[in-house]
């Protein structure tokens, strides 16, 4: 997979201020405000920065956490994990493996079959209907 690399100025031109803050500066959108929190249309959720396919709609579930949640990525090679100790917590950050966009975090409190909850910012996603 070829890496997508752009200058800070290019990212700022291509993304909304919220998308830029979330994906390039690891900000978090306010809970319950994201476009895809209660979205249930069939399709694929892609990285807003590089369009890499990240999550399938059939892995999405209602976690009542305020952000879209998925129990597994579409292709594990498209995301990577990074230890995150910001905000006085220890968490696992999820990053797009193609463009290094911050997506959200993964937690070990999801449903079967994985037991994982990928808690992802809507601002980091672009939905593609089936």
C-alpha cells in the first residue's frame, strides 16, 4: 500500500476545519454530534483523507458512547494501533495506515465476535453507500 503524504497546507485546503483538527491533530469531535453516530445505511466507511476503506456497515453497532462504533476493521492492514497516554488515560489510538490520519480509539468492551469497540470520529470518515 503506497503512503499518502501531503503538506499541512494541502490537508487544510482539502478538509473542513473539524476534519483537519480530528485527522491531522488527533482532536475529538463532541460526543453525539457526528454525522455517522446513528447512521445505519449499508455501505463502506472510508478515510476522509485518502478514501481507504476502513469499516463495513455490517460491523457497526450502537455502543451508546457518542461516536460511531465498529467491532472490526474491514481490513486490519488498513489501520494501525498506537499507544495513547494523552488526557491522563492509557488508550489505544487507531490511525489510517495509508495517510496517518487519527481516526479514534479501540477498547476491549465491544460485542462478539471480536469483543472490540472501534470508537471512531465521524469527521474522520466518508461514507460510500452500497
